[in-house]
C-alpha cells in the first residue's frame, strides 16, 4: 500500500502519480489535498508520514511546490526515510542505497513525464542492502538515542 499526499502546489502532479499507480495495479490511498485551495503542507506530510512510520502503509509519496517542506516534515517521523529527488538517478539511489520509504517530489519544479519516470524507477529499484544496511542501522540508532517516538 502506498499513501499519497500533497498540498495545493503538488496537487496536479500527485493526481498524475495516482493515475500511474492505478495503471500499474498498485494499491494506493490519496490522503489529500483534493482541490486547489491553499493548504498547509505539514498537514498532509504528517498524515502520510505517520502511516508509513506506524507501518499501516509500506511506502508514501509526497508532493508540494518544491518538495523541500514535505521532506523536512516527513523525516521527523521515526523509521521514515524520505528522499527529495529531482531526477531519475536520485530516485533510483534513494531506494537502492537508502531504502527510502517516502519519495518526495516538487510539483512546481518537475515536468509530469520526468516525475512519472522517477516514480517508476523508485518503485522498480531494489534496496542493495550490504554496506548500505549498516548505514541505515546507524540512523535507526540515532532515532533510539534521541528517544524519537510517536505519541
């Protein structure tokens, strides 16, 4: 299950991504926003990130104007590895090296076709594990040391 979220700046691109997931037969849930009214990106970033952090969704995709704000809020959640990507290589490496469980995109900076290619690359790439797993273990240790938890 992939959960999707966007603010008004990412709405159009999020809808395109939802169409891509539907065409590929990938179950997804759109947590909003659902219209072009101005909204606050943290509300939707929190909704998606909480679901991934708690384990009720395997992955998430967040879209705001640039992707910066969504990536900041998403990475506050324990176990979330949100990666802001701007090209196919970054989306691929986000999964292969970092096992990113949330992909973050900028609706105002990416063309639709490029974003579709990026999502496909992120979905189709396997985590390489090996030395990369050790690095993720270090990140998880930092979360434990800081007492990061959901309330």
